[in-house]
C-alpha cells in the first residue's frame, strides 16, 4: 500500500477528478464505480482519498470566496407612485435585462439589452 500523493500523474488525475466533481456530482459515482468495482486493489482507498482531497479543496475555495465576497443586497429606497404604463415598461426592461444576463456568457451584457429596450419601448408607446 502506498502513501497519499505518491503516485505521480495518477495522483494528480485523482485530485483533478475530485475538483471536477464539485461541479458535476455524477463524477463521484463514476469514480467510485471505477475504483471499487472495476479496478479494486489495495490502493483504491488511497485513490479515493486523493479524489476527496480535490473535492474538499474546491469546496473550501468556493466557501471562502463566497464568504469574503460583498453582498449583492441593495438598499431599497421608497419610490414615488408611478403611472401603470411606466411601471409596466420598467418591469419589462428589468425582465429583459435579466434574460440578457442569462443568455450571454460570463454575465457580460451585449447589445441584446439595448436592442430589447428599443423593442419594448416601441411596443409600449
């Protein structure tokens, strides 16, 4: 039986698979199936420990970064009553902006938002 992290690239792959499992939990099932059913040997427990080390590394990283990130909560100011048409237009613009963020990669807003504001404005007025 070997020590943890002493198998060279093989150990690196186990850690990498553990890190990927943080994003897709199905990888845990595949890795466990491979280690304990298809290829069981004396080092399978060590391999799984390396896998868990990679998973815990990603978990700790994202837990620490989420705790140190500033909160996105906004302080709401009291709004003056608006006319129903303006309120509907504002709501439509807000929904279009949310949809634009969901459809664009890396939360980058592109011209979709500007185009959709033009379309919504032309439809409402």
